C-alpha cells in the first residue's frame, strides 16, 4: 500500500461499518479509444487476494507480521503514529473480508462506467476496500491496456480480412506479440501477453501459456491457448555464414550477382534437414535482404515447394511497410499462388512474408491497405507487435505513452454506512470543472450497470442507489467473497475471448 493508506483508518468517521468503492476508467487520452477492454481482475484476485495474502500474511506468524509492519511504520511515519491493532484483527480473521462485484471480463466498457466494485463483508473492516486501492490500481491498468491494444489490432485484421480473404481463413494467427525484451520486467511482459492472447493466438512469451492455464482455466492440451514460432535470429544467421565462408572459401555459384558468403547454404539446410516438416521463419536481412529475396530464393524454389510447411521470409530493418509489401510482390513473382473467391491473390502456401516487430497500429493498416490496393489478400503476411506498441501509441505526430492515466483509471469510495445510516459519498472538484474536463467527479452512491442497447452491446450505468438496490438487475455481479471465488464465478479464457471477439 501507499504510506498514507496506513493512517486513514484513524481518520474515518467512527462507527463506519461499510464502505463501497468502484474501479472506473474515467476518460481516454487516446482518440481512437472511447472504450476499454475489461480484463485482468480474475488473475489479480488469484495472484494477490488469494495466493499473495495467504503466503505473505495469513500463513505467517501473527507476531512476525505485526513486528515487521510496526517497524516500517515507526521508522517512516513516527513511533506510535500507526495503530497496528486492525492489522492484527485482520490476521486473526484469517481471510480478506471483502466482496467484489464485477462486469464479465472481455466486455468493452465506455469511459465513466464502473468495471467492478469492492465492499467489506465484516463491520470492523470498512477501511479495507480503499486500503487495497494502490495494489488494485497498479495491477489492473496495464492488462486492460494490453487487451485494448490487442483488440485494436484485431479490429484492423477483421476489416481487411473481411474485404480480401475467404471467410474461412483464421484471423487469430495474423499477428503475434514480441514485446518481452522491451517490457518493464517479466511481470509486465506476462500482463502484456495475457491481454494480447484475448485477440490472437501467436505469442513469443513462453510463460504466458501456463499463466493463462493457471489464471483462466485454460488447457493447452485441449484448446489453443497460444503458440510460438520456429524462427532464426541474427546470431544464428551470422554464425552459420561465418562457418560457411571458412569451410568453402573457393565456392562459386553459376547464377548472376550472388554473393557466395551469404545465407544460401544454411537456408537449404533449414528446409531439408532441420525443419523439413515444420513451418519456420527466417530473418534474411543480416547482410543484404533484397539479394536473398530476388536472387537466392529463386535458386531454392525446388526445395521450398517440396518443403512440408511454410517458409516465412522475415525482414527486420528498413521501412517495414515497404519491406513487407514488396516481399509479397516478389514471392508472387517467384512462386505464384491462387486467386481467392473475393478476387485477391494468395501466395503459394509454402511461402509468406513476416515482419517480427515495429508494426504499430498505423503501420499494420498501411501494410494491409497497400496489399489490397495491389490485389493481394491480407493473409499473405504475418506481423509482429513489439514493446513500443504495448507501451505507447502515436497520434497527431505525438507519442503517447501508456500509464494508469491513459484511461484515468481509479478506485473511489462512493457509498458508506455510518451509525447504521447509508450515505452516498462523492467528489466533485470545482477546479476540475473549470478546466472543462470534469472527469474527476466520482459516482455518488452505489452503482448499477445495465444494457443501454443489448443489440449494439452498449452499456451504461446509474448511481445514487443503496448497495442492496444496486444488486438488482446489475451486470456487475458478485464473484468473490471472503477469500474465495463464488461458485460458477470464475471465467475461462474461451469465455473472455468469445465475449470480446467474433469468430476467434
């Protein structure tokens, strides 16, 4: 928690027996987004409210917990400032006395609409819901961002696949995330991949597969949770070229303009020895990308067409829009293909163009648009989304980094019972209204979320209710109470995917 949360218990009105808070995306700072994908609550509850609290609080000896807590508070806030008795009482209780009501994960939530609410279930712990604010906020804003990022790419894929691809061509393999190495640590990478896997099945983050199995009841032996790719890297290509140069110093080739010190020998080995029955991608720009595409690949045409899989030709530098699209044009000239039912060219299934990262939302749309304008289906390319797109978006020539404030996500107390009387709680700063934004005004009283238009999947909310009133006909339903998920409340990965995407 933040330090100031430790002293709020003493500041609250005496005889407060209940408080209710809501998590709400208050506004969007990205023009293309007026909704956020609600995702990550179940994994937060499992990871923190269940596993973390059990291992680091309830299962530890009470005296040790209190002494460690008291030591930090005395050193940082002053001796005796923080009363540790409530922490001891919570430890004695043996569980977190809270209830969480929530929308279904995978639902798209408009700005200003609450996603979930949290309240205490024991009258002695009305301070607890807001004491968890910092933890909840820190853990939930990023998976919601990455789920929204993934869904934005899926919308682009749907648009161009609808126009240029046969209806039975799967869309979940169109893009993959390659952000791990550029994330803010492994935990962020796990959240990024988890959000991404709602809309696509390609990922480079190995640990995301068992994580989704643990957090969202997935089973990779029975369903496609996610998949990786067999792929070379520059270390592989350059070391093999170095060996080839040393082993064959006098080797020459009969075809024109081929540098014998490049990838042909290793490419042939990939096709015929290492992966004769497996698709793989090969980075081809370690030295001269267009030499590989225009000169070396034609000499391997027989091996490529005999290969029992797809050879994905990967660029990794230069103008990615140009590299990807012109690679498709070159592969068509070399290997040909077919024309689909919508009149667009589809490469021979043994070849495809791939670009491993650098594909922003804007560039993805540009690539598909260039292909369509030149008569090619969108399925001819496989694209990768790196850490830039998981952390930032470019709009109006400006870079907008993703933070908690991208959607101004917050948890605010809105309702409380004091001396047996229920009171609505709200904030409405006049200075905030003077700026014209007004987004800091919070809900007043308990909230109910309902369908404005079920046909169009539009939701809205009303506030000003008592907590009991808010439980009637509310899309936010109880899912967690007193340390446990309620029966039937846990969702599966397929539930979330199907709610968010058509035809996953």
